[in-house]
């Protein structure tokens, strides 16, 4: 299906797809939820707009299968291990009701220089995979142009091999997240060997 380029066409096509999918969900799972239809429609529109804004600010993203492929075909457990070991930035999505965590991984982190420098940056910045807001906060910081970096984003500076310049900003992120900087620096030094 082609993507509509005009907002009016996009809204029409999205509404048609939403109606089709909603009818299919009702057919498969039963009656409509107790929420009134106008509220449900507004929520769906807000969720779509928020998703587009996050994708524009931090994305695009890989799902777990995309991350596995980008890492050379590793297992799902290896991807999860890299996230919990703070060697890969995984961003937790809102629950879909399945009881499973849904994660996405910003594509920009999979370049060689960024991937090599990321563990130290994530440690110093206070990335905690168990606290979803830390990942999103760090992702926004890494993709926001910084005047102290000549207007480049920290991710762009990492891609150029200058992690030392990014670590200064990472300490500020850790402070804003309430992470003890000395503890984060100690873990980073331990992690780097």
C-alpha cells in the first residue's frame, strides 16, 4: 500500500485501516471495550502522533529481530544480555497487554564506532534497563544537537570516534537522572578494563 503524502489523505487512509483492524479485533476477540468510541478514536490518534514524534526524534528503530540481524545473527538472549549488560541501548515500549516486554533499538547505535563506545557512555550516563525512562532520556540526549559539540549530536560524535567528548555530557545526563556520578564512573572504569 502506498503512503499518503497529504495530511488529509493520510488521515483518511489511517481511519480506514483503523476501522478495518478494529472490526477484525472485535471479530476475533469479542465485543468492543467499555470505552466510548470517540475516546478510543482520540487515543488511537494521540498514540499514532506520539509514535511518529518519537520515531522522528530518536529513530528509526529495529525490533528485536532487526537488532539480531544487525549484530550478525545473534540470539534473542544475546540481544537481551547486551541490553542488561549496558552494551546496547534498548528502549522499552508501553505494554501491549501480552505480559511481555516490547523493546526497540535505535538504528544509529549499530555503526561500528558507536557500538564500540556505547557501553562506556551508557554506564557514565546512568543507563538502567530496568528503568525505562533512563533509556528514553539517554536516547533523546544522544540524538539532540549540542552546541558544545559544534552542533553535532553525541551519537554523531561517537560515530566519528570521539567518545571522550561525549562522556562529559553523559555525566550531566547521569546527574539529571539522579545517578551518583562517582558510582557510574567507577562502573565505567571497571567495564572498560
